C-alpha cells in the first residue's frame, strides 16, 4: 500500500472554503486554500477582502489512510474525481497556483 502523501481537491459547501481549511488544520490535515485580495465596495465603504481563488474547492495533502478522515470534515462534500477515482493534483500545479 502506498503511504506517500498526495494532493487532492475536495468539493465544499458553497462559501465554506476558508472554514473547511480551518477545520482541516484543527484535525491535523494539511490543506491549502488559495486566496485572492479583492476590493469590495458597499454604499458606505470600500474594504479589501480575501476570497477563495477557486469557489467551492480546497486542496488537501493526505495519504490513503487519511482520505476517509477528510470526508468527515464539516463542509466537505466529496473529492473531485477523474476516471472513477479521486484526482491527484501534481505538486508542480500547486506551485504555479502559489505563485
């Protein structure tokens, strides 16, 4: 059994990306939720807010035995699948997103 950690994308409830990232951290699950600084304008003020770069997605870095633990995190709906199995995200792709 392969015990090395891989990156996966998980689908979250709408507007739960930052909360899922926080809950993963509380359960010792390595996660990544890329954020974008966005200027929001209301009638009385302008404010800089951090919005998720990908709506309803968070990346998790887990091994096979931790995959079930991720599904139990509040706000996580499921893994993103490709060809019938959770899609592995290459480290290089995440490095590009981080830049």
